[in-house]
């Protein structure tokens, strides 16, 4: 089963962009990663079982391509997270604070948080996508939540 590329782009572009941005922390690189992912899908001769399989494959490819971008030499001269945060607008200060705190987590925690809370994947699906054990996903989610709780609590207490 292989869906037409235009349908996949319309359906998953924004989700894949969010995943790529989560890893790259850079809008331009995230856009490039998403484009490369769809090109790879289009050129792929892979036969997918169902739409969930396609979605998981697209996310896995996006994560891998985004990680590759992070390892390039010129990547070190890109816009910092602080500079990028100045270009974003949020409906509430709490949303901005949460987004920034999540983006400052180590990559392995950021990815599982994104897949679990924003993409609505369950633990088994995340384990399949990331090629790690379910217990490892649970540990990463737990540690990410603890880190978020600590950091957000510190910032909240500092505001008092």
C-alpha cells in the first residue's frame, strides 16, 4: 500500500515539521528535513501495510534526517534557540515557557515527549518508531517529566 505523495504531504507535513523542529531547533533545517523525507517517500519502493505504518515510517525517517542535519559542520553557525524564541508568538506566556523548557531538554527526552503528547503515540508505537524497548520509552518519559517539573517549578518559584 502506497498513498499518493500529495495526500501524504497534506496530511502529515505539519506533524513532520514539528518532529523535525523538535530535533533541529531550527525552522529552515526542519523544512528541509520534511522536504527530504517526502522525497524519500516518493522514491521509496517500500510497500506499507497500512496508513499507520506509513505515518510511523515518515516520522522515523524525519527523526533520522534531522539528527543527520545536527551533525553537519555548518550547523554550528545557525540561529540559537534564544534568538529563534524571539521570532515566535504564543497565545499565553505559559505556552511560551513550556515550549522553551521542552526545547531545552536533551534530544532523547524531547523526542519522546513530542511523540507522546503531540503526536498521540502510545508507548509501544514510540518504541517501534525509535527502535528502542518499551521500558526505555517509559524511562525517558518519566525522566523528561521529572526534568520538566523541576525546571518549571524553579521558574515558577523564581517569579514569586
